[in-house]
C-alpha cells in the first residue's frame, strides 16, 4: 500500500469527531492526512513544487518555523483556510 493510500485509509478510519482531537494532539499527521485526502500530495511533493527544502516544510508543519507563503500553500493543499491550521498566527508588522 502506498503512502498516500495509507493516509487516506487512516482518514476513513478516523471518525470526523476525532479529527479535532487529531488536530490538537498530532497536527503534522492531521496536515498530512488532509493533504493526502484533498489533493493527493505529500509534503515532499509540495516542497518540490514550491522550491523549498523538506527541512523547511517540516519546520513549518511542526510550528518551529514560520513562512506565510508555505503555510498558505499547505492550507490550500489541505483544502482548508489558513486560519484553520494556524489560528494563533499574528500578522507580522512591516519594517519601518
């Protein structure tokens, strides 16, 4: 079974009520599952498409790094809004 097929299978096994718990308990798995179900992409595929390193993608998904363009691309691939995945993200102030 391929990586994508396993993630989609996991999504079907997870009840919708448990998705909110998954988002809080394991956000990276939540993101990978949504991406697989909605766009069929992996983080590796998206990193190649965006021209960024897989390490940067991993930092953004694990909330270690911040990159609004990468976060927006992930949200689009997941089929959800940016605010759904990163609700606490505050807009950056522009340099004076």
